[in-house]
């Protein structure tokens, strides 16, 4: 009937017959292989390794940090100090702090499409500020092939247990990693962990998706083939560079006098600068003329890496570290687009799935164990849990122009200082308190910096401070 050409079986589309299976089915069939290949690329391919570091550095940086919305300034400061002390103890493995776990989570979700955190309550004698830790569990620990109907109506799908109305009730993790031969545990043995104790970090792309898929999936084939092509070119050039000259003779059975035999019996000749070699009659010298990579090598590499860049959602310059093709305008446009994607990911994945869950569980544990006292916590829990999460600040592309533009926006009432500081990853209350403390110290010591030198009140106070100090010394 015509209509959409994309839905017709014309000659050009005759062999374009994509699967109609749901994404869960496709992940169950190929998810493990895709994850294994993505991990291999990160370990062995420089572009893949650079892409993952760029992603984690921009998403997390030095950490997405909380700013409690508690109105009482003293109580808020106590909560913030307790949280900061606990972040050093959050990792059950002891390798990093909570913000380092955020970075590891961003890496894992990019590579494997998902990662799990398990809350680990601790005993008081463990000596933690708040008796709670987080254990990171890789995606391979939750078997994709575990599907069964349980007595009572619950069902397990790809290792996740659901009740009759589709709520997640538990996760059936393997006790040991299926690929870790150093773990003496029983292979295939699983343990049921309640869903309330698990954080499943995932960036779903389809409705109804249960498990994650690697962000490398659209670019794995091109990255791998490009890597093989580069290796073949490098090896070809290396082999060609090993041969400087070839000598041909009409009587190959008769060796020439200057030739020597190496350990393999091959005839070789060592040449010195300015050396004159007398050849036998009929012998000729031919230089090695290996074929060059050609003028298409660089454009081909560039175009292929652009496709990989688009597949991974990483700017070309961040993927390749190639700044030669970048100018101010296109770099700024690419950076702005990349930051929009990063901000969306920070909100929908990192903050919503990890930070909020951890903050709520941490504050519940802190109150229940007496680490901090919050009045009427059970009745006003939602109020006490109020918190803003501040991602790492973006560096300015043009600091002078960007700073002036932001100052004008604040002065015109288009944005507040609180908003501007939050965009840089700072808490406005903390910044104001630090500024007030700095100004007070400047007045006490008779110093003036920056805007203080143009403030008559601060100048008078600063000038009066030394005189007051001398009068006090004379009186003593």
C-alpha cells in the first residue's frame, strides 16, 4: 500500500529483518558476551580506556555531595560533619570513600550497563561513626539465566524476584563470581538478598527493561576492528622496516664474499656509513620500498572514531585526546551538549538511584544508633531527609566572559547566588559562613583583599584595628 518506505520489503531492505524480541530476551541471550567484550576493550584498547575515564570524571569528578535542607544551621552543620566522617568508612572493601564508590559505579554502569550496592549493617564494636557500609557487587554476580516460578505466586526473572503486582522483592546473587577461579566458594550457589538491602543502578533504555546493557554495545564492533586494523598496519610497518637492502644474483648457490650467515642460516650483510661494497658479476642491490599507509589512513581513522564517539556519547576530543581538529566554537558546542547529557544522567541515575537511597539509609541508621539526635524523627522523617545534591562544578571554557555573564545574571535577578553556587558544587550556607569568617579575620588582622579594599566600612575598620591594637599594648 506504500506509505512508510522503512516498513516495506523492497530490494534495499530485503535483508534488513531485525528481531522483534523484547530487550530482556536480547540481553538474556547476548548480555554476558557484550559485557565480557566491553571489559576486554577497556583493558586492552586505549580509546575505550580513555572514554570510560572521561565519562566517570565528568559524571562524578570528586563526588556528588549532599547539602542538607535542615533549617537549623547548627544542627545542619552537625549532620554534614557526621556525613563527611562516615564517607571515609562507607566502602566495605576499604579501597575508597563514598565518592570513590560513586566513580566506580559510573564506570561499571558504562561498561556493564548496571551495578549493585548492598547495604551492610555493622556492629557497634566495629568502631564506625555510623554502623553502615556499602558493598559493590558486579553485574555478573546476578545470573541472567535464573528464571523460575516460586510457590506463593512470586516469580524470578533474570535473577530478580517479583511479587504478584510486579514489585521487586529480592535479588538472588551468586556467592562467588562465575569467572573468579581464586574464590574457593561453591560455583553456582546463590543467596537471596531482600530488595530493601540492594541498590540496583541501571540506566534503562526500553520500557519494562530488567537488566542493564553496556553503553559500549553500539561501538564494540567498530572499536575492535579498528584496533585490529591499527595493529596490522603497525606490524606491517615494523616488518618492512627490518629490511634495508635486497641483493639479487643470477647464481644464488654461490655466496658473495661480504655475506655472513646468522643463526638461522640466512645470509645477511652489515652495512656501515660510507661503506663501499664490491659485488660479484651479475649481482644487484635493491632498496626496500614498503608501501606507505597512504593518504586515506588519517581520514579513515578520524571518520571511524567519530562514529565510535557518537555511539558512546563521548565527544571526539575526549575519546581520542586529539585537540588538533578542535577550535573554540565547535569545542564549546560539543562541551555544552555533553554537559546536558551528563546532567541528565547525574539526576536520573546517580542522584536518584544511589545518593538518595544511601542518604536515607544512613540518616535512619544514624538516628537509630544515637549518632545524632533529630527531634520527632519518625513523625517528620521526610522533612529531615530533605537534601540537595551538588554535582562537581564545570570548569569555564572562557573564565572571564563566563564569570561576567553570570554576575550580570545575578544582578539582573535572573538567578540567585545560591543557584550559582550550587551549579559549582558548593553549599551557599557554607560559602557565606566562610566569607563572613574571612572578613572577620581580615578586620582583626588589619588586612584587606579584593572587594574589601573598595568597601569604606571595611577599610575604616581595617585602619582602625592597628591603632586599637597599639592602644591596647600601651595600656598593658
